[in-house]
C-alpha cells in the first residue's frame, strides 16, 4: 500500500517492541516483572469514578464544547493560579483527550516546516516524533550529568530559526526537576530571541525530598509566549480516561481548538466530569500515591547504587530512574532484550529517549515494592554476569 510520505517520519513507539516480546513470553506461561510501565499502577480514586458514574446517570453522554466544559476549564484556571500565581482566563484553557493530544495540537498550530525546536534530552520520545511530524526540525541538547538543565547547551542551540523549546519537569525519563533559575534562563532566552516555550508539567504533583516544580506560568514574561501542558493521567491515576489540558494565550488556544473541532471534537463528556471531581475534591489521594512512589524510589535507588559501576542520580520527581549502565552496556536495546529474555525483567532501553539515552535504561517504580526489589536484584545479577567494558 502506498502511504503518505509523512508516515515515514513517524517511528513506532520505542517501547512497543519490548512489550510485544514480554507479552509473547507471558502467553508462553513465563512471568515478567514489568518495570517499563509509563503509567501509575494505582486504581483511579473511587470518588473520581463515582463522579463519572453520576454524570452518565444524569445523561452526560453527548458532545461537549470543544474546548471542554466551562466548569472544568474554570477549575483548571483556579488550579493553575494556585500553583503559579498566574491569573488565567477560561478562554486560555483547552481540555483535550490527554496531554499528548494537547502537545500535538500545539505543535501543529505553532510550527512551520523547517522551524527549529530545542529539546533537552534524554526526553520523552513523543516530543521529537510530534515535532517532526508537524514539519519541525528537532535540536536535541544534552542535559547535565545529574540531569539538571545544561543552560549553556540550550543557549548554544538557539538560532535564527528557533521557534520553540520544550521543557519537561519533572522529567520522563530522568526524574530531573528544572530549578527556578534554570527556567528563568530559558524564559530570558525566549524573550530575547522571540521563541515560544512548551512546558510539560504533567508530573508536577510527584516531587520528592522537598523539591518543588516551578511552573512556567510563574514568570510574568512567559505568559504570552508559553503553552503549559498538563493532564490527569499521572497525578490521579487516570491514564485510560484520556483527559489533559493546555493553558496558552487565547489565540493559540483558539487555533488548537480548531484542530480539536476537526479531529476528536472534545474529550469524553463524563471523563471531564470525573476530572472536575479530581480537581475540586480533597487531594489526599494524590499525597498518598506520592508517598508510596517516594518509598519505592528510595528503595530502588539504593539497590541500584549498590551495583558496582552503576551511576544512578536520585530522581527528584516523576516515577522513573534513569541509571547510567554504560560501564557494562554499549547497546541498550540489545541489553534490555537480553534482560527480558534471560531474567524476565522488562525495562525501557535508554536509546529510546534520544541523545544521551544510550548506555542507560529507564526503570519505572510504578510497580509493587516486591517487584521493584526482585527486578533490581535480577538486574544486579545480570550486570555482574556481563564483562565490564
Ligand atoms: C512527560 C509526559 N507528558 C505527557 C504524557 C501523556 O499524558 P496523557 O496520558 O495525558 O496523554 C506522558 C505519558 O507518559 C508523559 O510521560
């Protein structure tokens, strides 16, 4: 079949191959410890489900306004104000079927073919794929060794063609959190050079050791040049509900809305009601999950750093660790494949996360403590069975 040439730009997900092998093994009766997972292992809190059921029973089964139901957009505006101090009008908020769709709409609405987009990497692969699909050219810049932002590298990557920089803090896959000063540097650069900032803050409720996420909207100068990406998948364990959102200048929200009107129409009606309940009802469920992630994070980092030759910076946020295993591993894809087949542990090869990812693996601690500790033990044994390079 002759597909459109643009399809050659879009690679399959970097993790899908691993999952397929894992599923095959499971069908054959083998057990796999899944540490590749990019979603919370918790159930959606019950009061959120109750709100969805109530909405269904009340007949909320039709299309909604394309930008989302007004009460949810208003609750999002309040939440953003609470976190960043930034006064947001509901017309600057769009609800989307997942944060991923918000990123897709924003990239299509902002990028001309050939526009350059700076992405500090390793990074979530979707940014690169969507930017390239939208005709943009990605400029990956390395993070520092401890996964903080390398401000000099970002500065050096700016050119006359820079249109956008994509920040993701807390970060998938590194767990790094961008400091206020580092963010300020990017805001100053964007203002001086006239480019936009996309700030994906979807993991902002999941930070540890007293680190706090600084929202891009806490900088007054960033308001007119930023699109904040967020959603309900991570904080409220709602990946399958598909509700995300963006906060951006009205003109950009209107452009994104035109794309949404002609593609998905809107996020699912009753899921929007569930998201509303998530925002306005008590937040102890979020703190409970965060504490449990924290407990697992400490145990996993400790176990990994006990392996001779491994360097595992302590993540400040999200639910991933990204240890440097280059003392043992040159090809992270072959390593992950062998680890799965020989030890029954599924992780994501670092190479999937672009520049600086090779020689690493992403381990998700969105798994039971038992599986995390058993997985770490098997990884330890497996690495020790390999020759150090
Ligand atoms: C950094 C980041 N942003 C966005 C998303 C996608 O979120 P959603 O489920 O709302 O599309 C993910 C999911 O893995 C992610 O890691």
